[in-house]
């Protein structure tokens, strides 16, 4: 007799196309499948089936109803994602502590009722452990897929700068995208011939960013490519000389870590979880400083030895700490700690 697999519901209040294409979602669904679950992906609370063994939820903001449903059905629940606990410098009214009172209540209830809070950042793990004082918190970082390390990542014949970011209005500010454009403008006036490839999911700030680039007459310097498939992303990262991530805050920095695995040198800022992810394998600048960013680009382009050394250090750090194998092992351990019901 064929034994049916236990069912895992993967719930995320996001566009289905995003869930299916974003790497950090895919790593979790892949891990659940490898561990023997039949994974059902849903993006609406009304589509959650009543028959499941566990529910794996992304983002605390939308987690309370699924967690309560799991409690009623006596099933185990998990929530993961970047929590964004504190206000981030340069981003006023950001962070959990600045949310409206009723939203904080919903998030805190979900946090306390869920069986497992899986925190992707080491710094936030410590902050949340102290703030909430609960035992249902576990460190569960993002990872870089094995395929990013197996693709040829020759450090020769590379050119161009690269940045991939969703073009939501707030996200463009958080990621320092306007600072990148300003840095490209500085390089233009310095007559430094370099091109930026700018990609990512289209958001409500897309037209605003396009106008910003147009007003600065940077069409010959910035290739605004928009949404990318995974293969297109890997191809661009494999060819990029430098990947730019001058963020004001990062809960992790998955795209930059993928670019590093594929052999791009990283320019980023020591904010949020970034230093834990890249250690000494990235070149750090202060957020909100386009001139220093431009100078750093010139400096790294002219210094092959430094670039290659940063890449080697960074790749070794990623392999040791943020491999898919590590994520799979952690999730397996958490799941084996429980007597999970199957339907």
C-alpha cells in the first residue's frame, strides 16, 4: 500500500509569481520537499486547506490567522522572515516598535502563539529573544543555493556594475538605489566609463525611479532591465564585476550573497545582518554617501588583487555558514523534535 506524504502548507501573503520566483521562498519549499513533505503553496488565508501536518508561514504581519487555525487543528506552525525589530537609521518610522499599536498586537500574538519563530538574522535573534523572552525562537538564516556555487565563476572578463532590487517606493530608499544612481552620475562627470545593470521586480516606485534616471540623463550609463528569471539573474551575476548593495538596512542580503557566490565583488554597508553574512569578504561604505560609493567603485575596479581577495574570503564564509545543506540540517532537527500529526 502506498503511504501518502505528510502535507506542509507554505503560506505567504504575496503575489504567487513572487513566491514561485523568489529564491528565499524557494529554498524553504525545496527543503520541506526533501524532508518528505507534500508542499501546498497558498497566498490567501481562504485557500489554506484544513488537512495538513504543519504550516510554514512567511512574515509575522500576516501570520495570526494561520497560527490560530493551526492551534485549533492541533497542528504545528512555523513563522520565518526578517522581523525588522528596530527603527532603521535613515528610514523614519520603520521597524516593529514604530508600527501602529493594533499591528503590534497582532504580530506579538502570532509570535507568542506560534510553535517556532525562525529568525533569519543573528542580531535580530538576540534582540527578539531578549524582548519577548520566549523559548519558541530559533536561528534559521537564509542560504545560498548550491547551484550558485557550481556555476562557473571565473573572475576574468567581467564588466559592469549590478544591483537587483524590488522597485517598491520604500524598498528603493532602503536599498540605497537613489544613492547608486547619484554615484553613477558622479562617475559620468568624472568621465569614468562604466555601466550599471539595474534589475528587480516592478513595484509602485518603478516609474519614479525611471524618471529619476531620465532626469539625470543616465540612459547610456544605466541599463534598467526590470524583472529577471533565475537564469537571467545568474547570467548577470556571473558577468558582473561589482555588485552594489549600499542599503540603509538589510535583514540578510540574499541577492548580494548570491552574487558573491558567483564571483562578484560586493560593495555594501555594515547595517542589520550584513556583517554577519559577509564578514571580511565585502567592501564596506556608509549608507547615504554617493560620493564615497563612487570613489569606492573606482578604487575596486583599479585593484584586482583586493577584489579577488575579498571574493575568496566572502565565498569561504558563505559556504561555511549559509549553505543549503546547513538550512536543511536545521529544519530537519526542528521537525524531528516534534511528534507531528499527519492527515
